[in-house]
């Protein structure tokens, strides 16, 4: 006698990958910790050349830029992303940590 075995569909959850670019290491770490707790994968940078190289070499879903970042650095990242990676969301954050998760989720769902 054969049993009819139905397999349950396997759901694979892939975490969204976000590059975090900031001015200060301690703030960068706090933002990365908040995003990790919300189930995002992050890669953080305070040096523009490192961030640009990483963006060019790795698949990602968004770039999160803190408010204290030099405007010229901000423009370099925006130029790279809009030109070469238009599918990557740009998230510019000005202010405290309370709205970070909401801003990221909103940008990724748009």
C-alpha cells in the first residue's frame, strides 16, 4: 500500500543586504546593530573608496547613508548607484535612530 506523501513547500528567506555608510564608527555600529536586529544583513563603511569598491563588487539591495556624511561623498555614492545599479535603493537618513527601521522597510517595499 502506497502512501500519498505531500511535501511542504520550502520557503527560503533571504535577508536584504544593505551597505551602511557613515561618518563615525560608533554611529555606524549602532545603525548596523539596529538593522541586524530587524533581520537585515549589513556591511558598514566610513571610508568612501572602501564603500564604492564594495558596492561595485557585491550584490545588495540598498545603501543607507547617515546625515553626517560629507556631501561630496554622498554625491559619489549616489552617482555610482544611479548610474550602475539603478535597482539598489538609496536611503538617506537625517536624525535619530527611532525611524531607521521604518525608513529602510519603506524604501525596500517601494
